[in-house]
C-alpha cells in the first residue's frame, strides 16, 4: 500500500514546499525514464513522424514561431 499524503505530512506543507517536493521527485525519476527503452509503438510513431517530415519538410513550424504564438495568446 502506498503511503498517503496525510500519513507523510505532505498535506500540511505549504504550496511552495509541495511544489518543490514534486519537482524533486520528478527530477529523481527523469533519469530512469530517459534510460528506459522505447516501446514498439513509440518506435513506430517516431518513424511515422520522421517519414511525414521528410515527405513535407516545409510543413514544420520553427520553435521560435510556435513559442511566439503561445506567448501572444497568453497576452490576450
């Protein structure tokens, strides 16, 4: 059985402390996720996307354009 937020006292922590804890937990998991091999479905999807890009490279949108559009939407 997994420990609960209440049993660990996390529910009594401030929001800032809980966010810091969540970030620390995520940071501790990330290296293991990155080291995990891709599933067959993930490999198929990557190959599909790469083939689509090679067939129509002009359809790609540069990151700077995507970022600028996202920030523009936030300003509205």
